[in-house]
């Protein structure tokens, strides 16, 4: 897991009485989910399909690995499968005509099943040469370039799911009574000259936000939210949202 981006926030915590002064605290902006993508097999990269900062969809191609030998093996397995299908069909007709014994027809059918398994294995080996995105998100790290050799232990990409983010802040124990589960809060980034954004508090004191349509990767639901991953150190203010 990568280190989250450090931000500085000021949290305005309210109890049952009048508003208190804002308490400066430090916090972390965390993605909802993140995953590191490695090569399923050791090989050489022939093509990189995405760059850092690009949004990707689940199942989208991220990179291609060298697989010419696997492609040739798949073609050979396909030809062998077609041959076994022809032989099995002929053996079945000969058995039905009582020309050959049942054992010969059974042997041809078994050879066909084995050829089919070999073909499916070869196709799977070819498929493993295409690295796919496991989820929707943003590519925040690309560790290798085309032409480099990679192994299964080396991460190639890091993808963050920023459809939601969590802003974690630290408060004094005496302030915890004002952090109510599910309480709505505002999070703003004055240094980025952005409006306030809304989220909900949880029992651990985190501020949870959801990104709206057209928004960038931020802790809120308004368009134009600053990027907490690539803009570390951005100032922010968190405070309660007036309840309707």
C-alpha cells in the first residue's frame, strides 16, 4: 500500500452548546480502495497502454507482454484440435457401422478431449500476456516502460478507486464527544480556492466524502475538487454542516 497524501486541516467541532474555536489538526486523505497490479507471468513488456494519471475501467488493457511463442502454440493446438475432431467424428461413424470396435471409438473421443484441453490451456497462456485493470480507478503509478523485463513479484501499476475518499483527522480525547457517527461535515481546500465539500463523520473521527459527477479525485461531491493524491500538503477546513 502506498503512503497516503498528508494534508493539513482545521476541524471545527461543535458540541451541544455554542460553536467552539477551530482546532488545527493533521489528517490523511485515503482512497476508498487501491490495488497494485503485477504481471501474471514473467516476460517482457511490448506495449504500455496507459500513462500515470489516466482513468481506467475494469477490464481495460493496461499493458501487453511478449507472447509470440504462446500465440504459435495456440495456433498449433487449434490445428490439432480440428484434426482430433475429424478423427473422432469418423471413428463414431465407423463404430455405428460396426466397422471398428467400441474401444477404437472411445480412444478417438479421449484424444479429442485431450486436444480440447490443450487448446484451452494455450489460449489461456495467450490471455495472460494482456494485463487488465482489476477495477475502475486512476493510475497513479507506472513502474516500468515498454521493453523492460518484469516478473510476477514486481508491481507494474498502482490504481486508486477515488469514487469515495476518507479524510482522517486526529483530535484530542476530550473532543471526541463532538464527533458523532454519521454527522455531516464540510471539507474545503482554501489553498486551492475551492468551495466546501460535504461528507459524513464516523465513530473513528474520519470524514468520508463521495465524489460527484465531473469531480476530480477529492474528498467531496462538488466538481473541481482538488486532487488529494497528487496535491499533497493542501490546506483544508472541516466543519459541521447545518442540519436541515
